[in-house]
């Protein structure tokens, strides 16, 4: 198990320089780790055994396992509510080609690939932001996260940076805000995609599972077995000795669905959780952009009370891009260094205004 998940440790390590926020990290760090972890587990046969085991009379099991895995198995939707004592297994029973509806299940071949590519999509906004950010915050911070006092030369370079680049950093902030919107759009699209992948069963899947757990056992219709059946049917046709087509009806066990049903229950709750958090984050970002007072409040949270008046000078001067870079810088340096920087930078702006 350690060997399997050891490669995911790099995703969970804390960066020396913070260039994003908690909501952003929920997408590219936690969600990507979860999806890759599930993808690895699904492909680990030592924990689940063979992905499919079929029972056919007079036919080699290995051949039929391969055939049914490739061509998919099926269940009978109108027999899903059958009882074990009557129909052996819900959804698996004798059927008539002319009257019974057949539902084929071929998704299980693609679950590991879907989870992997979803992880890549969740990492895409992070990749874009790192590309656009281009190490700007690292170059500003240098080793300040480890130092107690600002080096005079470094402090002067930071002050000169904000003075020379005043009102020229909006595009930097806009790119970050765009990546936040991209995170929200991505998780909503992933919910829609899985719903399409599972033929419309995912949109209410987690809610239906919750409702099912509140019902009495004898009244339950197992939603998980409907979406991820453990026992399915498979038919095989071959030519007999006289040239007639013989039909072989078999029953298949899908051990992988024991895990799949739980994986997608978790993903339903997790995706909706980060979708809601992302919506709230976008609303928060709109307030930050439209109401300067909120920008002042956030900077005040990074510094002591005695420097609040100096922050007013800065927030009056800063546009949204300047504020965003300054706020990101405050998260990467100590409060003492940040207080010193605020004091010196506000003094520079006041001197410039008095000239």
C-alpha cells in the first residue's frame, strides 16, 4: 500500500511560497490526490481480485471472462425490485427478448481512465496559474519566509517594485481570478460528465443513497446495486456441430463494483462540497473587487492595530492588481516584516504626494 500511494506524496507537500489560496488547493491538491488514489486502487487486483468472474456451462471460464469484460454485461431494469428468494438476484433473471428491456453496463472498463483524466482536468487551472504567475511571488519573497528582519537592500527593492509597478498589475490578478472561475466551471462540468458517463444516474446518486439508508431494510430498493450491480448477465453465441447458433446464458460477478459504488458516493459529496465552496469563493472575490473596504479589512487581518492607518494610505493608492500582489506577499512573510514594509511603503507614498 505504501508503494502504491508513495508517489502521491509530492502532491500533498506544502509549498515554500504560497501563490494561491485554500479553495484553489482543494481543487488541485486534495481533489487530484483523491482521484489518482481511487484510480490506483481500482486497478490494484490484489485488493479486489479479478475485475470479472463469469459462470458458463461447458465453456472455458477464462475465455468467457474476457469476452464478457470486452462486450459488457447487462441487467434487466424491470427485475431490479425482485427479491433474492424469488429471482435469485435483483436484475438477473430469465427474460424475453421481445418484452424485457435490457440495460448494458460497460462503464466499469473505463472507471480508472475516467478518474485519471478527471484528475488532470482538476490540475489544469493550477498548471495555467503557475505558467502565468511565472515565479513572480518567489522572486519577491526570496528567503523572507525564513528571516525575522527585513534586509535593508531587499526592503528597498520591494518598495521600488510596488512604486514602479503601481497600477500595472491588474492583469496578474485577473489571470488568478480567471483560474478561480475555471475551477468552478471544471467541477460543475465534471459532475455533468460523470452523470453522462453513468447514464444519468450520478446527479442524484448521493442523495438517493442517503434516502435509502433512512428506509427500512425490507422496503429498500438498493440504488447502488442499480447503478453498480454486483451480479449481471452475459450471453454468448457460437455455432454448434451442425451449424446452428447456440445461445449460452451466463452470470457474472463484478467485484470491482463493490469499490465503484463507494467511490462514486464519496465523489458525489466531495464534488458538490467543493462546488459550493467555489461558488462562495467567487462571491467573496466579487466583493473584494467591487468594495475597497473589504480589501482594507483583509490587509488589517495580516497586521497589528497600530498600522491600520498606514494601510488606508496603501489601499487608496492600490488598484485591485496592486492590492492582490501585496496581499499575496503578506501571506509569505512574517507579520513583523510585513509591518515594516507597510510602514516604509506608506511613508514613500506620502512623501511622493507631498512633493
